[in-house]
C-alpha cells in the first residue's frame, strides 16, 4: 500500500502589467455623460451644495452685484433709483478730498508696513526660542485682538492725552522728551493711529508665524548650530527661507487691510485734525452717511468699486511677480 504524500499548491504568480490590463478591460465601465452622472453621486452632491450656494450667493455675491449697479445710479435707498451712468465716478474724481484720502491711506500703509510687518515676525521668532510658558506668552500676544475695538480706542485715547500728565507724555518726560500733541496735531496724528492699529492687530499675525515656525524641521537648526551659527544667522538662513510663502501671503494681506483702514481713524480722530487721517474708507463713509443733502450712496459705491478694482489689479500683479519666489 502506497502512502500518499501531501502536496502544497504553488504560490500564485505575481500580477504582471498584461494581467492587470486585462482585468481593467474586463471591469464593467460606468456610463459616461449625463446619464452616468445622474446614476452616480451627482444629484446628492447638488442637494448638499444648494444651501451653501444659496447662502453664499445671497449674502456675498448679491451685495457685490447690487453695489456695482448702484455705482451707476443716483439713489438714497428710499426714492426710486435714477440711472446716471459715469456721473458718480466723475463726482468722486473731482472731489479735492480724494487726493488727500489716497495720500493718507498710502502714508498709513507705509507706516503700518514699517511697524506692523517686522514686529510680529521678530516677536514670533523670540517666542519660538522660549522653552517655558510659551502658551502664556502666546495668549498675552493675542490678547489685544480680542479686546473690543471701542474699548481699545478709549484706552489709547487716555494714553494719548496731550497734557504733560498724560501716560505717554509722562513716560517721555522721564527721558527728557515731550510732551507731544499726539492726536491733536496733523504731524503726529497718523503715526499715533498706526501705533494703535499695530497693537490691536499684531497678535493674529504673531500666531500665524508661530504656527509656521512649528513646521520648520529642527534638524535644520541643529545643523546650523553645528556650523556655529548664532540666533540671527539661524533666523536669516533657516527661518526666513522656510517662512517665505507665509511672509508673502501676510504681506499682501496687510497691504489689502491697510488700504481699507477705517476703524482706527474713525474711533480716534474722526479723520482729523485738518483731514490728516482721512482715509479712502472714511471718505466712502462721508459720502454715504455724512452728506448734508442726504446719503450719496452712488458716489460711495463708485469709490468702493474703484478701490476694489485697484486692489484686485494690485493683487494679481503681486501674485504674478512673486509666483517663482513662493515656489522656489
């Protein structure tokens, strides 16, 4: 009697490109076109997107379209609108305050970039080097952002008291300077507004930089330390190249934000003294709500549309010029 020896099945052959191609060819294909879209997940996607699209169109695009139409109309939002064509644009361009508002806005943007752009980066780099209580420092840096703007403006108005006993003038007196008129003088009003704006908005940028610094590989800093690099060389040769994309984005966001500055000069100076802090958005507000003959909403929307077009063109040119920098 012979004994049967168990045999093991050979392992399956590894799939080749030919067998994979045959399997793909034998797989039933979905019907393309509209019929396949309806039989797939297309209708469900539309059903879920409709509420979001409705809200977005109603509260975002519809006001933009209405404002663009209003720029060519004469209306006080009560009487029927009258189509006036380009008259609103001619009225805005002939206003002598327009040049003052543009120059003041450019001056504010330049000062804000000089102070508000490097300071958050320096603070974030220094905070990233702290080993203990980093969360506490982050909370303290972000605290001005959550302070209500009106409260912050009242606080800084108290600091900007032009008398010798004012808070800032008292500090200047300790080193033999001052007193300064701060908000009461045309030469110092805009820098004073910029200081308040930098204090109130820098915290958000600091948090952005801190989040970006977390993504920098520690091995890069270790290699720099091995080469004998100090903190400033590490910042310049390691941190700055790694944050290039974030720096480019925050730069354009700050340009757009400073071009639309309204709250700070409105709360601190109301555009004065002598229109030295009158910005473009404050001029828009003046057209709409401070006109003695009633709100000139056509001129206000015309200037708003002009500002939006200028910022859109500037943003497009900026991203075009910096495309290679952000990807390299």
